[in-house]
């Protein structure tokens, strides 16, 4: 099985590659369009800021390629947000438009809900083969100040303090807001489930 990880200078890529290695998978970090098209699975991790990420994706023509991919595709953290239409971050940035959501900033609801939302939070309303073998109340690790609202595309939720999309799906495009590679056995199981899709 050929696994490709999208190389657009996004942060946290090495952690994802190491997580795959622990599963016995040697993934290819690449921006090569042909390699991405022929891969059996594509992962799209990221940390950082959406506007600079979109500039890099456009510079490499990846903004046109990625929406055309038909194999199972997994966005992680910023990689999830970039699948949406628009983000409030940085004064507003248009993104890939693969899923019909706009990314908005958390509003502090009190001293117990600081921004960014950082740390362990439990998953709720799981509804995807991506979460096979897991259950509501399993904890995963988040670091983000912006989120996708709950919608028809939502396949898992979390609360901070109101519900938001912890994971989304549209056709072959899956994505999680949390860091699978930092979420212990739960994150490992999600990566394993993705590789079986």
C-alpha cells in the first residue's frame, strides 16, 4: 500500500510520519501531483496559520489537485480546517472548499475555557468507520483556536463549551480537528482504521 503525506511546509508532519512508522507504514512526504494521485491513501496534517498554508498550496498547484483526489484522504488539525470554504483567521482566508463549512474563532465563555482550546477532550456522537472500536468519552488531544461548527458533515463532536466538529467527512474526504499522532492508543486506532478504509 502506498501512503502519501502532503508536503506543503505544514507543521507537525514529522510526528505524523513517526506515528505511521510505529504502525509499520513507510509514508512518502511529497507535493508531487503524480505521486499524490496514485497513492492508495493520502494524509494532510498541519499546524499553523491558514493564510500561509493556502499560499503554499496555491504556489504548488495543490489547491486544484487535492479536491480532485478520489482515494481515502485524512486531514489532521489545520488539515481539517483547510478543507472548509473560509476561515475567520487572519482577517479571513478562502480555503479549499471541499466541505461546506466556514471556520470560526472560539469565544471565551469564562476563565475555564481559555483560547486556544488545548489539551485532552472527549469525543461524542461518533458515526463513522473511522472510529470503529472506539466509544463516546474516549479522549483525544486538541490544540486550536478556530473550529468548524456542527453540520451534516460532522462525524464526531466535542464540546468547548458548546459542541463543535471534532471530525468531518464528505465522500472520500475524512478529517479530524485533534492530533491523532498525539492522542495515544485512541489516535493510533483512528490511524489504523483510516488505513483500512
